[in-house]
């Protein structure tokens, strides 16, 4: 992840509703959630959640897939892991063992990231 993408990601996450959406989609895993279910759980209007989903999508932090009449949104685990790696890449003045727990947590949901770390 480059600095420009990291800035776009942080800008998208710097709003309370969008941060809640990302956390909810991380918990939902690869199956994701329909926009209506997200709005209902957050107790916001569908148009409000749609606006926030669009911002998260523009930042590359979520993906969407049409299923019948619904659009299912999922966290982009590769992008989220990339953001964590971006933060940690120059970690701890040459003592990567200090950052190892955080990197391991970031890789927990994406098998391809685990391979990169080994």
C-alpha cells in the first residue's frame, strides 16, 4: 500500500459511522452483509448508510456483490491488512519482534497474508 492509498483509507475511516460499518463487516467475514441489515443494525437511514458505504468502497476498504435484489458488502481484508502493514513496516527501530503480535492479528483472516509474513 502506498501513502496515497493509506491516506484515502484513513480519511474514510475517520468518520464514526464508517468505522462502525468496517468493524461490523470484519465480524461478518467473507459472507458480508446486505446494506439494509447494516442500516438496521446501526439504526441509520438506508440513504445514510449508502453514502458511507460508497465512501468506504471508493477507499477500497469494502467490496460489493449483487445477490438477487440485494447488494452484499464485505470487508476487503487484503486492503485492511495492507493498511496495518503500512503502519507497521518501519516498526520499532529495527526490532520487528515488538510488532509481531499486531502483524499476526492483521493476518489472521487472510491466508494469503500469512504466507507473505512467513
